[in-house]
C-alpha cells in the first residue's frame, strides 16, 4: 500500500509540474535572414535534409536554404503554371496520393493556379525531392466553404495522425481536410472559430505540428493561429513584439526541435522557437499516437 501511495504521489507531482509547464506561452525569435527573394510566398521544412525549401511568387523553381539562411544551390522546377496561389510541404512518411504510394521525403505542391491541369485548376502534385519528377497528382475540390479554390490555395499540410491533408485559402479564410488517396473532402472549418478573433489570410500558410498534434496557420497579421485538426481554437502567438513584420506568407515546422520557419512578403525568413508541449497537453488516444509516431520518426532519422 505504501508503494501505491508513493507512486500516486509521484504521479500527482508530475502532473502538477506538467500542468504548470503547459501554461508557458513564450515564443522567441532565434534569427532573421534576408532571402533576397521578392515575395517568398511558400516555405517548408525538410526533416530529412534539415533544410528549408522556399518559393518566390511566380518563380520557376523551389530553392533550398540551410538552417543558417544560405541557399544550398539545390532547386526543383515548379510543375504547372507559375503561381503565387500555392504552397509546399515535405511529408515525413509514405502516403497514398490518388492510388500511388509516394515515399517519405516527397514534396507536396498544392496550387490553385494550374489552368493547364488535367481537369480542375486546383490540384496537388507529389514530387520526387531529388529530381522534381511527378510521382502522382490529384485534382482538388472546386470549392472550400463555398468559395472557389481556383486562384485560391495558399497553404497545404500533412497530418501524420490521420494521413489526411489540410488546405487553406485566402478567399474563405478557412481549412479543408482532404483524403489524398480518394479525393474526398473530410471536413471544412473556418480559421476564426469561437473564442478567437477574426483571422484574415491573403498570402499565408498552414502546417501540422507533430509535437502537439495541432494545426498552425499564418495570415496577414504577425500572428500564428493554433487550432485543433477539427478546427477548435487553441491559442495565438503574437509575433509583433519580436519585430516580425510584413504579411506572413510561408511556414515550416521542425517538430523535433520545436522551431518554426516563417517567411514574410518583405523577403525575410524568420527562425522562431516555441515551448515544447507538455505531456499532459497531448495525452489521449490521438496524443499518444502523435508521441509514438514522433519517436518512430526520430529513430528512423537516427538510423539513416
């Protein structure tokens, strides 16, 4: 019995400490780089190369930068029409895109500007991260929250929990959850949910954070909006006091380090650190899955 009480006491102390830690909301600016790009409108963190991919509005190529903001010289040609209504993300596990299983490390390019595409103007390309070759592609739905996706897609994210994709658009200021294997829309919701202030996107982006299982979105204001994958408001991070200026346009997340990479239309790349999530804040069936997937992801990188 004494052992049981001791274990319970340790558990309560741990929970209390975790709850205190979960209240931390500080975000810090680690560095600022000038990209030299006119309007860097898309960004993605590559966990395998430990680098950041960027795309300039109507640029012909995606360009890779190191963690110290220096371009590596690696580029990938953008498929389809040149665009500024588009986004990229790097998947950290194999997924099914329109019946084709594409490997971890694949670059996903979502665009609303591809007028010469197979059917719709909005669709998704899965690209080989080395050659830029198209591994698979799928059309995106015509509308999001009642607005057209044409000339409209500005963010794409992949959830390692649900294996679904999330798209955001500037006309709807909303999010669409999408099954890339079938093309089915799973859910739609606004980025101004109850309990939050209005959130406006022009350029902008969205990413899934493996560390806490939430979606992070950026828009016109220097604010990061955090919502659950079902659209419930979690918190805002105010970047204004850190000196982040301009319309926020691209977002990449390094979940293992709890770091963010954000581009602004002023040409800057901002490197930020956020508090690591407490264990309590992500406990639950979905949270445990996030933890197990994250540990598996770390082990896989260490073994490579």
